[in-house]
């Protein structure tokens, strides 16, 4: 059947490196997320 060895097929695919723009987007997303957590924690402690 077609769906019997999907895991094997996925493992056999070559890995592709991240593009520079993808690395930049990951960095921005993490930075904004951490900054917002800090801001929300500070607001929570004030009120």
C-alpha cells in the first residue's frame, strides 16, 4: 500500500539548509516573543 512506508520515505529525503532569510525570521520571532514575555511579566507584577 502507498502509506505503509511514509516514515522511511521522509527519513530518506535529503536535509536542506536554512536560507538566510529563514534564519533572520526565526531570530526576529524569538526576539519578539522573549521581549513580549518580559514586558507582560513586568506589567503583571505592576498591577
